[in-house]
C-alpha cells in the first residue's frame, strides 16, 4: 500500500471513518497577488490576519516555500503548468504558453479531464500586459474582475496601469497619466474586486455543494497588489507611527550590479519620486506605503475568511483540499527596493498553506518547497496519475510529506529572474543562496553572488569567493540543473 494511503487509512480509522482509496476530494485553490508571508501564522508581528491565522491552525504551514520567478505572469505559469520558467522560456508578459505548448495540460485542465468541474474566479492566470486567460483550462468561462481600480467617484480618467491590465496597447497606456498608489475611502468591501470575488466564490460553492461532480475551484485575490486601494476600516487597524521601517535601505555590499533594482513597478504611481542608490524614499512615504500594504493584507484576510467560513458552514471543508498560495514575495523598502522582480529572499519567499480534510492536527515546517511542486502534490492527493505532457513537469509531490514529515523532499530550491540581457539563476538551501548571472546565448563567465541567512532574511553582503565551501557545494547543484531555455518571443497581440 502507498505510504500516504496507509497513513490516511490509519488517521481515518482512528477518527471512526471508513477509508476508501476511491474517495474523491474537491480542491479549493486560493491565489493571492503580491502577498509575502505577511501573516500572523508566519510570525509577522505587524500583520492583522486573524482569519487565515485561525484556519492555518489545522493546516500545514510551509515557512520556507519559494516562487520559481518573482513576477506575476511567470509565477502563475509555474503553478498552473508545473514548469519552471527556465524549462519553458516563459519569463515575461505577452507570451501565450499555448503558442509554444499547444497541447499543454494545465493543473485545472488535468482535473477537468478527470471529470472535475474546473472554474476560475478573479486573478488566476495573469490577465493584462498582452497576456490572457486560458479557456481550455476551465469547464465554464473565467469570472474576471479588476486588479487596478479606484472607488473614488471623481476617478473618471483611465490610468496607465488600468489600461495595461485591461490589455490595451503599451503605446496607448504610456500616453496616459499615472494613478495614485493608494486610496482610503469609507466604502464597503465590495467596492473593490476582492470583495466581489469573495461574494462570487461563496455563491459558486453554494451551487457546487449539491453538484454531482467534484470540483477544482481557483479563487484569485488582487490585494495587496498596488495600488493600495482598500476600504478605510482596514487602514484604521494600524497606527502608522508604530509600523516598523526597513533597517537596511541600501544594496548589499559587493552585490552584482545587474542584480540591483530601482524604480520599476513602484514608479508607475504619481506619489513616487525617482529612486536612487544613495537616496531611499523619504520616511513619510515609506511609512505610507507600508501602511497601505498591510491594510491590503487585512482586507484580503477578511475576504479569504468569508470563503473559508462558508466552506466550513456548508460542510464542504470535510471533503475539500484547500491550498493558499502567494504568487511571489514582496519588498517593502528593504535594500532600497520595492515590489518584486529580483532574486533576493523577500521577493521569492511565499506563503503556502495546505489543508487536507484527513489532517487532524496542523503544523509548521521549514521544509523547502517550490511553486512547481503544487501541481504533482495536488494530483497525487486526488489520486490522479500525472499524464505525459508536452510541457516539462519540474515539480515533486509532497503528498506523503503532508502526513509524515520526517523525510524532506528537497534539499534546495531553484528560481530565476532575467535582467539586462542576463539570467540570474539561484539555488537556495536552508542557510545560503547562490545566484549566477550569465547570458543564456553567449559563452561568458558568470557573475556570482553568495548570501548567508544566519542573521536574518535581508541580504547585506555578497560573501562569494571561489574557495568558499558553500559556493563549491551549491555551484555543483546549480551546474546539475537543466540548461535554461532562452526567452520566448512575444506573442502577437490577440484581437
């Protein structure tokens, strides 16, 4: 008997239940945009997140989970295709994965092919920046809502970011004005997309309770993605004067110049000045942005809580596997950097929580896990055989680990980010991260960064030298990874 099957049988027998290998579980996949592990259950002392924290008490909380690339579109491809960016060449916006893998089997499609009702509500695939939903993945049309929006009645002119997320051309979007980085209005939760997404998810679960088919329901929330537009009551939860500011606001000593990021996404909003290496944002602005981010965390915590509470009250929680996943981490001024798009820890470490109905006690684990591991894990938990897929499947199943955590699945995780013609590939072990920067197309010597994390999760100094024992060890791991594919060409704009 398979180890997981045996353990589940024991657990269910102890609870007075009858175990059947044919038992079918629903899947509720909750995706959250730009959420680093800023939740109480991960030890964040600032975050006010009682709903997720309470639910996590009966789940497996992965404290060392990592994205495979710290940007929305690629990270969601990593999740839904089960493939790393380096295996597909899909690093950026505007690349339709079916142009390169027309017969790809996505995670929801895998369940749909097995007779599950598969549906998406909110932000699941990245929609925007000439990137689109994948209709083949779902049993019914995607229920879409906004990522960028303002509830102010005086907001009548489309902003640059609104246009890009509406899949309007870059040329048109760049002709528009920037929008505000925040909004603090006394409005109801459903004035913004996440409130509406939660409402639709509850309605959908209500109809699915009596459905003869099992379901795979993906529910995607937008906050705390910029702009920090959430109802005033969530801002009011925090005293801005008591918010902690980043201790280190300068780049790591000896960091590779190509690794450093300034401006970027954060600069697409009106209140943001031009950043520089020697001049981080003023304290008042830094505090305002951190305040807005945590207001967004609390807002999305309440929306997720509504869905989880309905799942429990309906009784569906007894037969539904729930995964809560953040698409990548987030920088809040640490090292003078904001948002994501780098290979450093805070941009790549993600919240990942898995709840299986047969689990009778939750736990926290520091086991290393990658986003791509979710695909085979859910398939295994559902008893679905992984098919031969045209896209590479890079993940490892953690199904056994959920019920017997004595044996770790991975000793390290792998992620990447391209910048300025080079690809930074990273290996993260429990205590170190090695990053190699090198052009994919040209034969050139790599530029290396090596960071130790015994004193915290913010990089302060690149300690690389060719004789360092951790460099030698992690380089061996990195050199054993498959050769990364070059970036795919941008797809033609859909009509």
